[in-house]
């Protein structure tokens, strides 16, 4: 790979692949840095491998569609670098709108790649779900279980329970059933009252995506929930998970012996990199999550015109919208560099239809009550072993925001830099102060966004690296 590219794309999911294909078609030098070994992102993870195994039918039509997108990406004139872990971005020192360097690690070697335009397509990750016992061995997220199924054809150790809410819960339950491993129990944490109060405008907008509604209705029809409207869960065990206990809003209590518990409470934009770049971010009240402040069509950041965001990292809306926004971002970046590129009209129409359903989903799948106010003994920061009680005590002592709270408790100072606790800490702090999460903000993220060895850091050329000091 050369020392400079016209456009660097970070991530090879639906958005990243579409952006790269569009920009490469305009005749530009495009490099794609992806931390996964094969293209496809989470939604189409290992789709080529699943096709070779003959397992495509397990994962549904949306997954099968990914195979064609991956084939188009493989044929594009793109410098694809799998297994590349991006640790930061440095804007040009002289002008923040003319490009910069992308810092990454691949095959144990650290390097930097200069570019004129950057497209960040880092996707989304699962919302943290703190509850008593969530750190026990045997407790994992639905996303992790889906990765094991897609990449290695592995199913959870039985007996196992699924607990949570949202489209991914419905999808994975169906996929596990198709794989011959239906869950032994399903705990539905969604609030049925929210569907009745979703709002006429959101419900009417959802009708613009009838195929998505039909798919969701089909999954719901197949779901055999053991308990609905669950408001509290506990994972019990000493050295590892042994039992799951739950309580419903009606007061019913249940308990089951298990080996594995899969939990899920929706997904939120993976904005770790753009936050480290000090790009402006907006709090999306409907989604209860932060996203980069960017143009909704091209993904161009408000105060960093050389950077675009595409896909779920710009706001969760699903693979179809991600692919369409990636195409638009790739075209906009190419146009900015003097090339002719126009995304297809069908791409924009598909994005609009996919996004039409999102307000409805955000309303009926608000963050589950079971995870929103963990008791004082529950860990919220796994890296530094900080409890919810310690966060509340720091708030009582006068910590005004998440960054000051770090000094009080060390929450967010571990390797993940708050990726797994920042949302929860902000929610607890906001609740203690009578403010909204959007007013409290999130913890500051610093470069590198993931751990580096001293040798890797030296490989980035320490005479030029400009780590932020604040």
C-alpha cells in the first residue's frame, strides 16, 4: 500500500463497501482499512464462508443479499486491508480541511496512511446492559453469539436463555431455531405499553416500509416468550453462571438453571473514533444515543469537511440505509476531489424507506428498564470495577460531568475508554442530578482509541505523532 491515498474508508460493512466502490469507480485511489478478516461488517459477517458451508439459508434474505455486495467489493479497484485496527486520525497540522493521517496497526506493525478525504464507516455496537451478575462467565451479548454462529457455526451451550428486546433479539432467536438450537427460555424486556404510545406520525411513517414491518411481524409470530414485560433480571452463580432469575411488571418471579445467558438492548452508533477526533456530536433523544453532527445525505461532518461518516455510526438505521449513505458519502468525497460521481436514485429511495421505520422502532424499543437504574452493588465499569453506587456517591460529592467523575472513580479509564460504561455512567449521573443525558454528555475519548504496545507506538514515528493533551 502506498503512503498516500485519495480516500481512506474505515470499515468494510455495507456502508464502507458501498463508499469504496463508488469512489473507486470515479477513478480515485481508495484504501479500505477493516479490523475484520473478511468484508461484510457485522450484518454480513463471514457471508463468503457461510456460502461455502451452505449455511446462507440460516440467516435470512438480508444476509444472502450481502454476498452480491461483497462480490462487487472484491472486484472493485480498491486497496483492501483486512485485519487493520485503526487507533486514531490526525488532521493535517496546517489546515484541518485538507486531509490527514490515519493511524492503524496491521500484522503487529503500526503505520500511518495519509489521505485527502476520509470516510468513517465503523458501524454500531450493542448498548451496554449492566445488571446483577452480568460479568459472570456464561453471560454474553446476542451479538457475540451471532458472531460465533456466522463465523464458526457454533451455538450457545445449553440450557441457554435469551433476554432483551429489539429486532436483533427476534432475528437471532429465529436463526438459532433454524440452526436446530432454539433457546430454552426467552425473556422479553420490551414494554408493551410503548407500542400503544409510539405516536401517530411514527406509526404512519413506518407504513412506508411494509416489507420491514412484515418481516418483524413474522419474527414476533415465531417468538415463544417465556415471560413478557420483564423489568428485572439477575444472573446467579459463584465462579460461573448457574441460574437466571427475573421479575415481570406484574410481580411474577421466575428462575431457571442455565449454562448461558444472552442479553441485548439494541445497538448504538460506534462513534469512538469521531469523538476522539473532537468532531461535534448530537444527542438523539429518540434513540437515546449520541451520533456525529453531519449532513444526513452525504455524511459530511459539520466542522471537518474532509471527513464523512456513513452507515450506523452516523445513526442506526439498518443495512439498506447504511449502504445508501455509503454510496452518497463516496460520491460526495469523489466530487470534492474533482471527479464525477452520482449515487443512484434508487439508493436514496431505499435509504428513505429504511429510515422511515426507525422512529417507530426507537419508540417501542426504548432502553429496557432492567438496565437503566442498576442497584448500587452492580458493576458499571468492568475495566476499573466501578459500581453504580460509587458513581452515585461521586455525584453526591459534586462531580458535575462524566469527565470529572473519572477523577473521582476511575470509571472509563480502562482499555475500552468508556465504550462499555460511558452511556451508563452518564445516565446514572443525569438521574442523580435531575438532568437529561444530552445535558450531561459523555466521557472524553483520547488517542489511541484502543491499546498500543510501546513497539507499535514507536512504529507510528513518535517525532510526528501528535497525541491530544486534553
